[in-house]
C-alpha cells in the first residue's frame, strides 16, 4: 500500500500503465518529463494556459491550499486571484472546500479562507514540480526537477494520504451495518488550528483525527497534541482516530479503545477491494 500511494500521488489521473517495480524517478522521466510537450498542451487545454492562473495553481500545489496563501505566492491581489479561481473552478481543474465548522458544532467564520484542491493527483504534481521550472525540463535538463522532487516528495504525499483516509472512513463507517454511521465528514481549520479529518455520526458524536505519512511510528505525544489542538479550537471530540504509515509506539497502542481508533496504511486495502 505504501508503494501504491507513492505512485498514485504522482500518476493518479494520468491515463497510462506504469510498472511499479521500476524506480519512481525513472517512470517520471519516461512518462512525464520526456513527454513534456504533449502533456503541457493537454494541461493548457484544461487550464486555459494563462501564466497568472498557472502561478496560482502552483501556489495551491505547493502551499497550504488556502486562497490567500496561493495569491501571495503568485503575487496577485485577492480580487484578481478570485477571478482566476472562478475560471479554474468552472473549467474543473480545481475544486474548493470550506472548513467544517458545522460538524464540530461551531458557527461558520466567514473570515477563514477557503481551501482549493486538485481533483486528480497528477495535476497537483504537475503544478508543483513541472510547471514552475518548465524551461529546463523543456530543454531536456531534469537536474533541477530531481533536486526539488527529492526534497519535497515526503511532505507532498501527506495530502493524498489524508484524502485516502477520508475515503476509507466513509467506506468503513458509511452504512448502517456499522452501527453509528458517519453522516458528514471533512477537514477543519481556523486561523490557528488545523485538523486533518473531522466527522459527525448519526448519533451526533464528533470524531477527530490526524494522519502521518512519515517513516517514524506515531507516539503518545501526537495524541496529546491532537487533544490540545481540539481544546484550543473549542472542540469536544467523542472519538479520536489516527492514521499512520509506519505504525504506533507500544505506549500508544495500549491506549487503543472505542474512543481511540488506530489505523495503519494496511487498512487502506479496503479501498482497493
């Protein structure tokens, strides 16, 4: 599953067959970098090909996905940025989401920026690693690409892991046979706190969780931080859940209960089945 996620983070949505026994850098060169001109034309057809909008798309791909952050990265005003975003939303190259204040029993705060995301992982990869340095790639020089990619791919996979975790929870707890069905799910953020996943069950229980796509086991201090973040945000969860790529410390595993649910990358096989 770890291998599948790493390759899906890059090639998801790209209509090709890949051999996941080959190194990921080799596949990127073969299917993306050396086929740059063809893929660029296809991406420009989707996006409109405007440089300002491409700068915003790169800002979304490389930042925290908030509209305000993307506009700052692209050096455009809020008004100009929103016009570009409306066009990109209409074209379907990005989608938007709001913080789930309702799920955690809070009033919506209009001053909290919306977040933007790509419907397919490949487009996010393109605007993060290819579009910003297209000149070298176009000329067949991939050195800068590989440097940037190796430095950022770890954190870049976090978002896809979160989205897969969200899909898993919907599949695992999305029907009446599971008892307390999840009826609403999403992400929460305000001006200070961000929570990877929040959910509301049919009995109005609040579930809050975080995901970690790292090579280290999650320790008890991660649960402590999550608890503290919820307290700071004024949220009172009934159930905590964590998703980990590399498992959990023995101390944290001993705390597992109906109110603390621990999932690993292996659980995501449910999505394939």
